[in-house]
C-alpha cells in the first residue's frame, strides 16, 4: 500500500441578518431579493457589537430571469462585517459564524456557491467553508469561470425543500480597541452538467445569510482531552454534527469533522457495529492514498486487508499523541465477498474506513444494500443522514478532497462487494458509489471514536 501523507466566550445575537436571496421558478428560475430590515443591521453581543453592510448600499440582488444551466454568475454580492470588541481590555475575542439558511429544490447539487475573503485584516480570523479551494486545475476540470480562482466552492447540499443551514465562514474578532472590518464576496451559479436537466425546471431557492452565535463548547478550539471529557460526561451534543477541527500530521494540516454524536437503541444490539454509534469523527480530507490489498482480492474482507493493518499501526502512530490518547477501540462489523464459506467479519480497530450504509441511505433503482452483506449491521452516520445522502442522490456531501492540489478524490469504503471476490466499494469524485478491484489506489479518509463504548463492546 502506498503511503502518501498529503494531505465560544458566548456571543448572544439579538439581530440576525445579512443577505436575502430568493429563487422562484420561472422557466428554470428567477432571482430577486428582499431584506425587510434594510441594507444594514446591528448585532449586539456580550463581547461587543457588529454591523452588517452591503457595499452597493442596497439589499437587492439584481434580478436574473429565465435562468438556464450554465456557468454565468447569477449572484455577485459583496458585504462587510464590522466589529468593535468591547472586551478587548480583558484580552477576549469576539467569535462569529456566518451561515446560509435556505429552502431549496434544485436537485443533484447543481446550485453552487463561491465565497472569498477580500480584506487582509490580520486582526480578524476567518475560515471559509465548502468542498474545496478553486485553483486553475479545478477551474479547467469543471469548466468554471476563470474569475472564480481563489474562491472556496460549495454545493447547496439539501434539495428537499425543507429549511436547512450550511456554514459559510467562521472566525473571531481578536482583542482590539479599534473597529475592525471583514469583507466577503458571495457568488452563485446554476451549473451545467452537460446532460438533460429538465428535472430542475421550476426549481426554487429561498434563503438568507445569517450571523449566529458559536456554541459554548467549540470542537474547533477545545483540546482533545476536553472533547473526550465532555463526551464521557454525556455532553457530546455540545459538539454539533458537521463541526470541524484542524489536525497537524507530519507537518501537514488536515480537517476532521463530527460525523455522529448520538447513540440510538439499535447501537445496543449484540451484533451491531459500533462504527456509527456515539461520538464519531471522520477525516474530511484524504489522509493518504493506496490500495486495500497489494493483490486484487477481497477474501477475508476488511480485517484481512493490508490497509487495515497500516491504519491501526503505522498510520495511527502518525496522529498527534494527544489525539491518540482519546481514541477508543471500536467494534467493526464489515461485509464479505462471494467466497464460499465467508460470513460477515468482526474486528476491533482504532481507525476504520466507513461502510456503505454509514454514508448512504439505500437506493431504489440501484440498491447499494445488495452489495454490502453487513448493511443491516450498522446505521447511517448523523452527518450524512441530515444531508439526506442516498445511493440515488445528494451525493455532494460524500465528496472528499485531497490537499495536494485541492481536487475531489475517490476514497475507499471498507465494504467488500458481495458480487465478487476481488472488489471493494468506493466513493467517486462526484460522491456516488462504485466498485473496483482491491489493488487499485484510491484515497483513505478514516474515522475514529472518542468517549466510551456502548455495552463495553
């Protein structure tokens, strides 16, 4: 197997606002906007105050009619977040989170957003959220406008029409007695897939960008020991599913996120994998690349793979020591191929790959459950369930990126394909699932658990 390590101080918001965007079906769609609070709004917190302002002096987004799929920029809005930290004399920072709250029926992740920081104010930290930073390679790969270079791209990943929220950025105004200004630019497009997209005729999007308070406990800044203590104390829910944290490994920065923080009844069953139970953290980035086995076989399933041996030995040892100390042993049940006499496998792991069910809800026309014999021995992780990721759609939330060149990358699942003796399932660079021989080189994005085991298993 190839080894490539590649890659709150409580804020109380009394006013929530930033940009309103409304998308209504006419032809494909029609953009307009209405912000009943005007083009500015003041946000008061215990740490200070912030003011939202649109640089063009209006709350309107220029209407665009009869939208067809393409790479034309439909929304191009610049806004500022100005803050004065009134607790600066105490050395405290003033945190913020910027999100987009919306209802959307554009299917298949075809409504994209791009966000970029414009200012260079070092006294304000700002982390932009999305699936990756656009460079020239990705611009060419997906035929996006060249002007998007340097933007962080993301998909509007819920198209159920229900109210959903995605974080766009988070950070803090550092201790300062002077007013500080953060400037961001938001763009959106309705991407052209090159195929018939009539299913999106009349699709609607209605949303606004909001500034909200970070949680009291923050996954991003708490130490691993603090996180483990909170989880063991029954306070795992303080770390919101989807929260992210940076981990330094061999001089490279990798992102992990909370993939699960619940333990439903099914997790207490005797023959149930613990891999999607309790407090589960997964790598957002591809941690390394390689094959499941040096030969094209799935005999013995996940426990017999060279990938598992490395994950729980050499690669586990790459992790920071403070993280290693809080990772618990996990009972892992995984599926088998069609080799005579094989049944589902059970192993005990520190690091493990996700299974098909832990990422996807089952499909209809192409049921993924028929490929994974251990489908019923685990459950879908909270993160993917909340985003309605199924074998039939909402795949964008399953995409992972490799940091060497910020490109979407294929990544292995631990499920051996039940249709043969040489295949494992994997997630493609568009987020849907497929199979390939065990000696093919793809990405590894492992998961691990923190806290206490259920029923001591």
